[in-house]
C-alpha cells in the first residue's frame, strides 16, 4: 500500500498544479486519487463512472465491476469536496463520462495509468504498483478501522473471501513487523 507520506506528497503535487494555473488537471487528479483511496474501486470502475451516476449530496454512486456486477460505493467528505472542485473546472460538453482529458475527451485506462505514473514520479514516490496500489491501500486502511471482512468483501466487489484473506494476512504481517 501507499504510505500516508506518499499520499500526502502526491496530493501536494495536485495542489501545486491547481495553484499554478493548471486548475483542471490539479483538481481532476486530486479528485481521482481521493476517489480511489475512499472507495477502493478498480481502474476500470473509475473510468466507467458517468457524471450523472454520482449523488452529490450523499456521495454515493454505482460502479460496474467484474462480471458486470453492480455495487454502490460512497465518497467521504474530503473526496466529495475534491470532486465538486473538479466539476467546477470540467469542460461542459456532451461527454457523459466523469473523467475527461484537457481536450474534453473521456479519460481511458492508459490515460489514468499514465497520470498516476507521472504523479508518483513528480512526488518522489518509488516502488512498484500504480493505480491498483490505491485499492490495496484502501483495503488495509479499511481493515484497520472496521475489521469487518464481509464489509470489505462487499466494498471491493469480491464474490468470495479469498482475496480479502490476502489483505488480512498482509495486515497481520505488517502489524507484526511494527
């Protein structure tokens, strides 16, 4: 998983961009990072979000996961605020997809992967992994706070507990080392 320090440095880069005349990119990238951290959704689920899918008041929205299974996830207050700021700078065009490029076209899987790779490099975040690493971060943070593997199973969209067991094992090993 990403450390709190690494996440802080990546968000600081987004804030720097926003403050230095890259308001669209800075706000979009911050909102994407916080959405990934808040929900644990997969890259394909992130790219598949449509602007109309999000309930701005509750922060809830539906994602279409593996096997075309739909589930509801929720953004916290900080991520909702970041999303709201992004929507203020998002081009108003006919595209229904939430995440857009500077040209107003839907952002695709490789575009998000490239954005995260550049963001990590600029923030001095080393190590493997990219977008999926946010999912691992979400899972371990959730287990530390909630400790309910069944809730985590639902939130991640897993059909069984096999993958969740890997997260609990990783958490146990990490806590033992501390």
